[in-house]
């Protein structure tokens, strides 16, 4: 839990550095909200779980890169908990990577099953290509395959100079695939 909050605090600093108006933002820590209202959280969780088939949950587990026959109980519960967060935290907009689409759709499917007319709005973003050949997405485990907010100008320049960029437009290049999704600020 401590690691999650450390990453969350880091992201808050990234948003501040990006110019986000913090006077209009309220950050919630799910763990604190669940501790304050456990009956509400687990009641919502159980309602989602009883209206969702195991086969439907397993479809969401593929986002974690797990083979269906090797799933632990925790890995099966996790998508249900992600879905519960949407409703428990009263999120109007679910902003996650496209790799999380199945969990977002689980939340919308739950609305149908529960007779909820107002469904969460899903805002998905694609994964940024890795800077090295054959990488489907940037990876924090390989610092030279990604550009980080705290990278120096020199690091960004070096990484872009060494980025994979085929001469013909073959797709899958970090240099040509993300220009509409990126903002470079000097």
C-alpha cells in the first residue's frame, strides 16, 4: 500500500509540474475511503460480483498477462475491485489505458445488469510505443525505452536520437506513431 501511495504522490507532482490547476482537484486515496466506509465498498463489490459471470471476469484478467488456467483467486478478484472503485468513488469519467478497456467495459456491463441508467464515461488512451525496435509500449524497467517527466533535456534528446525509426512508414515507430498524442514543451 505504501508503494502505491508513493507512486500516487509522484503523479500528483507530475500533474503540478504540467500546470494542472490544483485548486479544482480533489485527490482520494481508495484505501482511506474504503477504511471509512467498508460496508458500502464491500456491498458494492458483492453486487458487482453476483451480477458478473466468472467467464466475464476472466476476460478482464487477460489485461494482466495471465493465462486463464494459472489465475489465482486474487487475480480474479482484482478486476472486480477495479470496477467497484468506479462506483464507490463516484467517478463520472474512467480514464485508463486502452489495455484496461475490458475492466471499463465490465463497469458499463454492470450498469446494464443492475438497471443503472447513468453509465460511466470511458476515456481510454493508447500506450505510447517504446523507443526501441519491437516494443509495443514504453517500459519503466528499461529507462532507455521511455521518456519520463523527470528526464533532463539532454536525456530526452539522447533517447530520441537513439529511438527506432525505420526509413519507410511501416508503423510501430515511436517517432511516427505518437505525434498526435504528445506535447513537447520547451
